[in-house]
C-alpha cells in the first residue's frame, strides 16, 4: 500500500518562511519525480515544483527565487521563503514512477493547508 504523507503546513505571516515535507512509503516501483502542487477553492490545482531522481528541479514562475525543493530518496521537501498571501493554498505532494515492467504509477497525498496571513 503506497502512502504519500505531507507535513509542515500551518499559519505564517507575510514575509515569513515555512518548510513542507512529504514522504512516500510502500512503493514497489522507482519514484522518478516528486512534485508539489497547490490549490485554492474554485481554482485549478497548479504545479509548484518538481524534482527528479537526479535532483533536477523546476519551479512555477510565481515561486522562483522564493521556494526551493530538495529530495532525499523518497522524501521531498519544499522550503518556502518570502511568503505572500497569494501562496495561501492546500499543498499536495504527488509522486510518479514506474516499475521494472515499465508500468507507470502516480499517487497523491491528502494535502496540507498553508495560510499566509497577518
């Protein structure tokens, strides 16, 4: 049973920092990509960051220079600095990979709320 579990959300003031973590357990396949998405009510879920097994990272334009993602095996973190009210959202961890038979898998975490407010 694959489980993807996020942690680290909460309330932070504008300009502050917060660190999210996500750990994937139970995977019987190689996790190629680990991603962070975020979603606000009434809007489409958007990709925030992505990191490959080799450590190549990509970011949404809206968070470049403020957010940093890193990975250690099946754990991914998102360091968020200079937070703005517009970063308020539920943040979801998403993993993608494939097994030895090239069968693809993807799983989502249940999300963690990040609220940026004074």
